[in-house]
C-alpha cells in the first residue's frame, strides 16, 4: 500500500492522451460490450480531467 502525504492529482496531459487512444479504439470496436468498456474508461478519464481543472 502506497502512502503519500501530498494530495495526488491526475496528470491532465496523460488523461487527454488516454481519451485520444480510447477514441481510436471506439472507432474499431465491434461489440456492444467493447463499446461499454471503452465508454466507462473514457468517462473515468474525463472525471479526472474535470477534478484537476476545478
């Protein structure tokens, strides 16, 4: 277990790159299940971006 005294903030650039990568995956996905997983990951990345900018 990692213990940190300072608050950890997600890296916005990293999350933005993740969204780009997920967008490319979404264009290629074939099944509904794949699409749902990609959407779930994309929403999580967007939340991290909004938490950081707020």
